[in-house]
């Protein structure tokens, strides 16, 4: 299975799990999560757009799509993450609740990390974990509690298991900070150790 398809399945599942955990389960049945959503039509602005000064260079439309490589800092929703050695961000796989996807350098790797964010809406970790496990039961086997870890001083807990699609081992960790839910998902072997390697590189900023 290619890197793209493995991580696409992982991140699609992450998005649905977060929606269920944060009270969106009463929404209409979601469409295929791998299908990009249509861009909303922007509302007309009450004020005219400011005119660019002559000689001002146009913004580079590809600047925001440049990967952050090892040693660089990715700025996410309420946190910063120093990209570990051997990894880079993959901007084409992020969007919506999926804050960032990291992939290992090298054409043959199938490992990937997805970080998903959503408002916690007042729920604490102990409230979220039973719902998270229930959400996983329809999509995974061999579900077990992952070892508890800390992320920038905050407790994080989650699960290990094997995805029914593709028979892929995975680990999911959840942490709540400042009423924000963060879900960290890894598809590949040695998932707990891989996620733990991020903890020293993660700093909450709000």
C-alpha cells in the first residue's frame, strides 16, 4: 500500500472520529472523506480590497504548500512542533480538522503521522476516551490501551490496534489542552515509540 493511500485512510478515519467525539454525530451522513469539499462562495466585502502599491511583489501561491523539513518548526492550532529527523510535513494531505500530516523521507516508506484538532467543548480526556474506543470498534481489531504519555506536561492516552482496511497497525493518542482536543495518529509499526519521539518537540502556545 502506498504512503498516500495508507495515510489517506488514516486521516479520513481521524476526521470522522473527531467529529463523533466533539458532538457532530447528529450531522447528516458524511460524504466520502477522501473527496475534497467544495470551497464556499466568499461573502462580498463591505470594504474594497486595499490596492497594492506599485512594485510590491505578488504573493507566492505555493509558499504555504512548501513542506517543513526535519529541524524546521511547524506552527499548528495552538502548538508548535519541531519536525523530527527523517520526517517532513506533507501539505497536500492536510485540511479541515487535519492540522498536519508528517511522512518519513524516502520513496518506499509507508509510515505517516496525522495530527487532528477540534474544540473539546468542555469535555475532558476521561470523557472522550470511551467514545474514541467505540468509534474505533467499527474500523479496527485488536484494540488495546496504549501506554500513557505526556505531551508538554499534559497527559495523553489512547489506543493501539489494527485497521480493518489494509490490515495496518496504528496508534492513536488524545490530549486536551485549553479546551482543544488533539488527536495524534500513526499508521505503521512501532507506533507508540514514534509518537513518544514527538513529545519533546511539541510545545503548546495557547
